[in-house]
């Protein structure tokens, strides 16, 4: 199982939300070429099975993203399972609960919005999520992936993969789908940006073959002067800079399905639960690491977004007036207007007290750990 947060996040709510719940996608033939009608227009086909909304309301999430006054309006990503992981419905719910607990640590239900949609049409379980980048009672920007977030997400991934024996994407026995080539710093950064962008499209299901990849690159304004059997050469027409992209996903016969099949055949698939990389780590150590990240996020969120009981929609409406600068009382103590979309760095303080990692009551307990005192676990679901 892996956790991926997409790099996109600007604009209205239709693009991210409608993609998650769309019943139709582009149609491909057996060679993974787009199927077109006589006029050359690409045809569509139904997703089978159809996407399933597991938590949240697509219309509500779309409206909140549209109303968000910040430069970055949403955060989206996916929790993707390997074809051989086979998580049960209960395990999927626990994964979503643990993700929400980390992302929104210290916040109450009326302070946030989260949409979860399950995709299974690719032969694996993919739990897609989308959240407005806004705390709902204040209108302040709420970033679930602040600087350093990857370590926190990795701790959640490792804890769950160790507990359930799911595929570890960081296991050394896994071959790399993309090979980095040594090159001077400026060009290496350019190639990395292109590769990260293509990875996002692959994980999101928008690229399933090399023809898809070529179409995406050309649609973004790049030129492809050479397309070898094992590589693609990409050119920026403005600067003339070229990058050679090498690795399995750039092979002429690559498909998204082949990547999954190859991963399923690797030796560590048939081994005991866990992976070679995680074999030396105990589940309790991994859980403690995850809980430390939850506590760190809780301390920051509770300081930045103090909860004020009341009508959340009324509070949000007032906050949006302030953020947009239409409220004459919106001046801060220095006499200036609040900067829209400005992020504050997260605190570095980590508590080591007895409350470390204590889950919020409405999110349920940490996976694999009973609720203290026998209290009833309240799950966050719509």
C-alpha cells in the first residue's frame, strides 16, 4: 500500500471532485490506443465497477473548494493498494480513519471537510480523497501536507503495511519504475518535475500506456524529438533544453497493468507479512512513530485553529468576508489585511507526555490499539 498526494491543488472544485466520481473514462483498445469515432473524437467507456463514495458529500466538497479564497484551494491524493493486498471493508475504513486522524489531528468534525471515493475498476482498491484547503470555522488556510509531511505519511504507511502484510513500495526487492540519471543540477531538477507530474497522472489513472504519456506531454507543450524502445526524449521548445527519460514506465510496451502484474510476481509477495525493509521494525515502534506525528500535528492545529462553538456555516461566511478583504474589520493588529493563501510553518515541538498520540474521540482509536477505558469509538463517516 502506498500513499500519494498529488501536486495539483489550484482552481475550482469541479476538476478534482468530478474526476473522483465520474462514471465514464476514455476508451482504449487492446494496444492501449485511444478508440475514436469516424470524426476522430475519442470515445468514452463506463468505469466498472463504478466509483463508490465512502465518506463526505461531493457537492458539498465542490462548493467549499469553489468558495475557498486562498491561492491553493484543495488537496487531493490516493491510498493505493497492490492487487494482492485485498483489504477488507473494515480495513479500508481503518485506513481512512487513521489518515484523517493524522491529517486533521486536534480538529473537530465541523472544522474540516473530507471526501473519500473508492475506485476498483483497475483491478485494485484505490481510496481517493479530496479536501478543501480551508478550516471551516475560521476560513484560514488548512494544509494537510505542510513541510516535512512525507515523514508523517510514511510512518502511517509503514505502520499499516507492517500490521497487515501489505505491499511495501519502499522494499529494496522492488525494482524502480523510473531510473534517475546523473546530470548537472539544473537539468536534473527539470527531469524530476516532469517525472513527478507523470507519476501523479499514472496513480490517478489518467495515464495507462506510453501513448497516453506522449499525449499528456505534448498537451502540456513539450516536444518529443525521439521515442526509443526504452526511453523518451522530451524537449522544452522555449528553452531548447532536453531530458532523456529512462525506466520501465518509458518503455514502448509499458502499460499500467504490466507494472501491477510484475509487482505481484516478486518474491517478497509470497513471504511472511511485512517486507525486507520493515522486518527489523516492530509494529509497536512503528505505531509510536506514527502517534508522535499525530501529536505534533495536534499541537500545531489546536494553536492555529482554536475551536469556537457555534454555527459553523455562519462563522465560515464571516471568515470568507475577512479573507477576501470585503470586511472593513479585517485589519490585523499591524493595520494590514490578511494575506490570502499564506501558510505558516508547522511547530517543531513534539510532546513526550502521557497524552502522546491520543486519538480524537470522533476519529476512533489508533489501528491495533484498544480505546482507553472502554469508551465507544466514534467513526467519521457520512
